[in-house]
C-alpha cells in the first residue's frame, strides 16, 4: 500500500468511526471504505501473483503483501454494516445475499481468514513452492465469497 493510499484508507476508517455523522453519510462512508479496502487487497494479491511469476521472487515483498491480505481479511466483517447493501442506492457489486445469509457469508469470510493466515505464514518462511500452493488456496477462498456474494461487473 502506498503512503498516499494508506493515508486515504486511514482517513476513511477514521471518518467511518467518527461520531455524529448522519446515517446516510455513515452508510456512504462504509461503502467507500469497503470498496477502497477491496481495491487495496486486490493490489496486494496482484503484487504477490506478479512476484510469483518471476524467476527469483522477492519473498520479503510477498511476505509484506501476504500480511496485508490477511489484515484485510480480518476487517471484512466490519465492512458490511446494516444498510450498506444495494438498498443504499450506491453502485456496488455486493449482493443483498450478504445480509440475507449472514451465517453463510461469515463462513466464507472465515475461510478466507484461515487461508490468508496460512499464506502469511508460508510467505514468512520464504519457501516459494509452499507460497505458490497456498496462494492458490487463498485465491480459492476469495472465490468462496465472490461467487455467491458479488455481482458480475457491468
């Protein structure tokens, strides 16, 4: 995450938790934070994927990005407060099923948390082959949410 992007994410997080905001503004901030965080998480996944394609991957960079992915995975449950779904009238790919099936969504989120933790550990050890295997498993866990809970891009 770049310094500028980190500052934006932190500012959004602080704005989201600041008191006194009207409900509509809080919902908008929650959605903005969620979308920005998923973009950052995607950038970390891409960075790992790009490194793994190299003849000599930078395992320190991979470890740093894997740590970010895991951190984002832990935050996911906070990104979906009530009222921040399609009913908010803001363009998004989150399906209403997230709120309609909270247990299923929580299970899918937990699977990502478990797999991303394994990726973080594998990356910390620097074993490229183990990282590749766990990166694939972590990507599969991402799909566990994407397929049932994310609408196709229009």
